[in-house]
């Protein structure tokens, strides 16, 4: 609310949204009759090395091109993943890292979208600012950055139907949509040919030792996890 008081233009609404809401004009009927759902994915983390891309690029790239016309709004200065660049569903990749939120809003309005999905809306300010506007009749966030948006422009939160989401509805003002799975398509990594990669000897690890790996960036490992690592190693003499 404070941001909108200072920058009221962030509460932008694409002209076609009102047309589709009204629903009876010739243009509204034309939009409703389109054979494909026009959807945009807005993200600053779709480079090939980014976790958000590794989680979501595969499933976006495999959306049925007969049913979906996809636009990628890339808020990062790196290229999006190769899977998205090669996807037959992706009609447009809009590299918007140097654009203002209003320029992005105007570009999205020109697409007359049905759905906009913000993959990690609170990770980067520019993405969050864009989410303050109404660019499509349906707008959603997902667990790329699983916090409540605090925005009345977000209609749906796309999550997964697992036990630890039982209380999610208490923390989001959006409609909670639960997939039976995590809703991702993770590309199978290319493993090195046996005998060509690093060995245990290269790292000073005994052949009989059990190796535990926490493959996470260091700044995301909280000091409260240290006792967990300690107890695991204390419980395994060969760890």
C-alpha cells in the first residue's frame, strides 16, 4: 500500500482485462474464442544455471503448443535456459532486465494475456512491482519463492498436495491450487563417463567412507543446521 501511494501507476490494469470482465463486446468474444490460452511467465531466475529454471523451465517448455501460447518475460540480464529457447510453445522471449515496470506492463498489455504466472515474485523488486498491476484476468504465483504476495492482484497460489502444505491457506490470500506432484520437470543431468571424473582420492576421502552431501549454496545453510550435521556424523563412525 505504501509503494502504491508513492507510485500509483503500478496499479496498472491492461485494457483487455476490463473488456474480458465485461464479456459481451465483439472484442471480448473474439478474445474468448482464441484457440490457445495466452500465458506469460515472469521471472528473474530463468538462466540455465538458476534453481528456478531447473525447477520450472522443463515443464514450461513442454506445455502443449496446440493449447498454449507462451511468453517468457526475462527480468535477468542472462539468457533464459536452452530448453525454453528451443520450446515450440514459447512464442516470445521478452528480455526486460533494462525495462521499467511500466514498459513491461505496456508490453504485457499488448499481448492481451489470459494468464500471468510470477515464478518468484518477492525475490526481486522489479518482479514484485510488476505483480502489483493487473495484466491478465488470472494471475498466479508459485513456490519458486513461497511467500504470500500481499497483493490483491494475485488470484492463485500454485503449490503441491503434500502434508506440509496443509496450513498454506492460512498464509496466502490467494486461492490455493495443489498439484498431485511438485509440478516440475527436472532435466536428467549428464553424468561423466565412469573413470573420467574426480575420484575419492582427489578429495582425500577413504574408499570405505560414507559421504553425505547437502547440495545448497552456503549462505542458505542456517547455523541452526550445524547440530544436525554434527549428529549425523556422530551417528555414523564411517561418515
